[in-house]
């Protein structure tokens, strides 16, 4: 792979990471800490929504983001022909 293609590959990889980590930060810090009072006015499965995000929601979001990252990286690897065959 040429140096230019490697730079494109890593640039896309880092962009994916930054986007997914930003989503995780918004869900965990934003919903679990900053917006907790607003979200606590809403009930979810018998719990206040702000409490739920602080205790469970950010974990679920992180696990989902892991699967999204794996899928994105598999597509990226195939596009740049560096996938495991």
C-alpha cells in the first residue's frame, strides 16, 4: 500500500474514533451528568431516565459503539484491501 493510501486509511480510522467517542461522551457525560435533572422528569422502566443513563445507558451505548466500530473498520479494511482473507 502506498504512503498516501496509508494516510487516507488512518485519517478515516481516526475520524471514526473521534465521532464514536464524541457520541459516547455525549451519552455518558451529557445525559448522565449534565442533563440528569431534565431527564429525571421522564420515567423509563420504573426508573428516572437520568439515573438510568448514568447507571446503564452509557454502558449500553458503549457496547453498541464497539459493534459499530467493528463494522466500520471491516468495511474500511475491505475498501483499502487490508482485510484478513
